[in-house]
């Protein structure tokens, strides 16, 4: 595939066998078992560079939206490339600091920050807090007042548009819980200016995720550009314009390349004098990761064929949560295999526990390995212990080496914080 397209990655079949960079997936599974998340360091680095390169004519800070993939070693890889981070919780701030991130490259998004999270972020000295409501502005000012500092704040505006993506990952419509209403932006800035411990440094927006057209980005950039101009005319000069994340990856669709995305975002902002911030998540990590599972059974009923695998919705919830499509490939291609239609399902006791429905796949047998492609974003981070299943291990491949960056959960991990107590008899006993 052409250089510059976000679909480029380093998971490829060499003759019959799937490789992660120069390591055979089968070898990783032999050492580490299944289900297994495998990330390619070369792909992660490449995507970061392509994104930064796309904005080369603009002063830009790339803040990786780490909720997409927050393993400490992945964060360190990005921090070492000079990446900033978009965080959405105190826990994510903790991860960033542990991974050695530069706090002056951290922005803090989210609609419900607690006092403790605000205080931790201010103490760490992050670049700015993206505030989303009037009461939040008051809270930030109060916390900053207690600390005796000025809190750097940006207001997240809801640009009221439809990014044409799945409703669960659409955030820029006026009915959504995110951001402050477009029509009230000027009021908010005027009010925020009167609060004693705020420094108004920016304006931010984020319209949704897995967006595969440029028009919504263009509309958002246009809208915020005109707000910035108006604010400046009213004596509020900002430093940063944060246009969020949301660029899609080719699960099945064909998203625009980062270069076109960059062109769309920067056009309306030319000569604004603002430093641009972007918060890409999925596009940096989505196809840099795969989830490898093993076929347990092929089950045929009179209605359907089911491929039952050892991975499940607790390992990757995207198919049921977002009706997401993930390509599924046999790790070792069988010569002359018939193509059969099947549902690929996990062992969890929910009808929603499927990875694919009515999918045409080469015929597989019990024991075969299947790779769920493009599972790097919103994959492991959403994994749970539902059905008391251990969460998978995570491994990063780099060239012909690999590093286990998270061990598979043990049964002990699953019950770590639980207590086995005899509950005293109550009044009815
Ligand atoms: C989730 C999120 C992002 C990243 O979105 P992607 O679609 O993964 O690029 C960026 N900014 C904010 C505020 C977010 O909530």
C-alpha cells in the first residue's frame, strides 16, 4: 500500500505464515499463549512520524490520545519520539508520569474531572485543562486558588455538527454531553476571565472517532477559526488551538490520508498565530496491533456455522459495542482451503460475544490460530475480567525481537482485591 496511507503496517503474510515485523506470530503464540495482543513498534513509530510530517508546515503538538492504548511501554515509545498526551483521568496522568512523559505536553480532556484529578494535573504542571462546563471552570479556579497558582485552561466547544460515525463515538453534536454550546462560547470566555485563578490559553474541540470523511473536520476547523478571531477582537488572545482526534482507520472504510487531514485542519487557521494541538488516538495505534486467538471448536447447527475461539468480548469489545468490523485472518494459510461462511464467536455467555457475523473465511479446524486485525486501538484498554477470564498478555515486536509488556492475568490477579468473608447473619437468620 502507498506510503502516507494510514493502512500501512508491518503485519504481513510471508508465504503462508503471518509475521509481526520479523517474528512469526506462531512463535509468539508458542511462547506466550492465546489470546495475545501483539503490537508492532515499527508501525507505531511510523504512524507517529507520518502524522507529524503531515503537519510539517505548521507548529503542531501531537498529543497521543492514550485512552486508545495506554500500556506503559507504548507511552514510553511515544514519549521518546517527542509525543505529548491527551489524558482523560487521574489514572492516565499517573501512567504518563511513570512512562516519563513531559507534563508540559499533556492536555487533560473529559466532561467529569474530580477535584483530586484537577489538583494532580495542576501539581504536575500540565500544558492545559480542557474545561467543558461552567461549574468545572469554577472548580478549576478554586483548586488553583488553594494551590496559589493560575490554572492554564482551554474551553472545549461543541461545534454542533454530525461527523457521520457511530452514535457511541460521535461527540460534536449539540445533544452530546461534550463541550460547551457553540452559541455561548463568548459568554463562557467572558465569565471565565473574571475567575481569579484561571489563565485562558486555548480553545479545543473534538467531534468524534473513526471519522472517514474530511467535511466534518473542515466544518469544525472553520467554526473554531471564526470563534478565535472573534475572541481576539474582544481582547482575548489565545495561544493554543486543540482540534482533538478522530481520524478513522481502514477497518473496512477508506479514510483520508493524514496529509489531506492536515491540509483540512490547517487551512482555516492559517495566519491565526496559534499553536495547533491534535489528539490522534486510533489512527496512531489501531492497525499497529492484532489480537491472536485459537480456534476451540467448529460448531455446525442446521442454521449456521460457528467458529468458537478462545478470545472473547472481554478481550475485545468493539464488535458488540460499536458494531465494529475487524478483518480476521488465519495465522497460517492452508493451501487450497475452501471459503466458508461462519460466525466467529467467543466463549462468554452473551449473544453479543462475537467477533464477526456471516463472514467468509478460509476453512479452519480446531487448534488453528486466527488473527483479529487492527485491534491496537480500544482493544486491550477495554478488556475486562468478565466471566472471570484472565486479560490477555501484551507483547511489542521490534524487528526480530519481542518484549512482553504486560503479563497475562493470573487467576490470583482476578481476585486480588476481593475478600472472602463470612457475612454475619442478619435479622432474618
Ligand atoms: C477519544 C478522544 C480522542 C481520540 O480519538 P481517536 O478517534 O482515537 O483519534 C481525542 N480527544 C478526545 C478529547 C477524546 O475523548
